[in-house]
């Protein structure tokens, strides 16, 4: 295992040994980082970096002093060339990690945690494949989709769609911090038995459709906020979930895709189409609204 530091002063390719040093700010001509190496962008080389092909490295660390962009793309910046990470990695404040703008970037986060501390992941159609036991902590918005075929952890703000263990069985997705899903959120698929756990008692915000078909959910004591200005489909698969808060959905009904149980639903402005399913409330909204209603095809009923 070795450390490799980016020292290019202008835009250059990852594969050029002249751009890598064995020490911070040192001379170039060190070997190109490999699968057992830790990579550092620490500001002692401010040129943009372009990955010409996908690369496997141990860890990626981008310091706020680095003002360039790490492109996971070819020289035309149009196709994906995703990195694969195998040790805990950090993207610092102001740093930019960019994916391909045409094809999704299959950046792989394998058995490690990638933490965004004020950095950003940008450029159109991008995604992170969390791999096996990978964890993504997006302290600032991850600007693309997030997918994983197997066990993983996730938290933070995800701008794109989230699709986890949609093809395999027997895996657990763990919420490891407050989560804001700005796109759709789905875990599991019909016929595949997986688990979703929020035992850390985090708050969840869903701005798009939500589906956990054939998933056993372990709820926490936080809240689930449904926050979308358009129609929103919600399928909690008959599970017991956290208290529900409905926000900013007055222009489109929330339509259920399954029964569910919750301590209460706090909904001041919107309508919930139960769509033939049943909502079971086990408690009472501590601050109920006078216009807290849901509807079925035949009737309206007041919640709480």
C-alpha cells in the first residue's frame, strides 16, 4: 500500500505518472495509483484530473484546498469512467467530483464509507453503486442516483433516485443518518425478501415516490416526511413505520399502494387517496390540524 498525491498544475490525465507524487507537493513520476493505494487531492496540485478509464483504489481523499475537479469521464467529459473505492474516503468542503454527463458513472463504494463534507457530485446522469456493505454519507447533496445490489448504508441528501437491493434477496439496507430522498426511493422488489432498518431513529424525507415491496422494515422513533408538490405514490408494504408528516403536497394527492401502520399522520393541507388500503394509527397526533383528512373513492374521513 502506498500514498499517491495529485501534483498537476493544469488539467491532466489520471494515467500520466508525471501527475503523481509519493509525497504531498513532491516531484512527479510516481506510479499511477492502484487498487492498494490511497489517493490525495490536497491542493498541492490544482489542475483538473480526468480519469481516462475506471480505476480501483483504496481510498479517495479530497481536501478543501483542492479547487480543481476530479472528472470520472473521458477527455471529452461525456462518458463514465467510475472509480472503485475499498477504504473509507472523504470529499471535503468545496471539492467537486464529477461523473460522465452522458452515461451513468458506476462509481463503486465497496465495504467502505464515502463521506461528502460540503463537496458535490455533479454532471448529469451519475450514480454511485454502493457495492457490498458500502456506505454513502451525503452531508451535502449527492447530485445523482444511488444504487446497490446488496447490503449497504445510506444517509444525507440524495438528489437523484435511490434503488437498493432490487434484484437480490436476503440483504439489509441500513439508514445511518437523516435521509432526504429528492428523487424516488425504493428498496427490494416483489418476490425478493430483504430488510430495511432505521434503528438509529433517524428522520426520513421523501420528495418522490416511495416503495418497499417485499421488505421487512424496522422503524425507529423519528418521522417520515412526505414532501412533494406533485402526485406521490407510497407503498409501505403493510409495515409499521414512523409517524408521518405530510408537507407541501397540496397540489397532488398521495396515493397508497399498500396498508401500513403508523403512530399518527400529521397532514394539514393535503389529501391521501387510500386507494382501497388501510391506514392504522396506533397513537394520536400531538398537534392535529382541523383539515386533516384522507379520502377513498367513496368517502372522506377525518384522521386523528
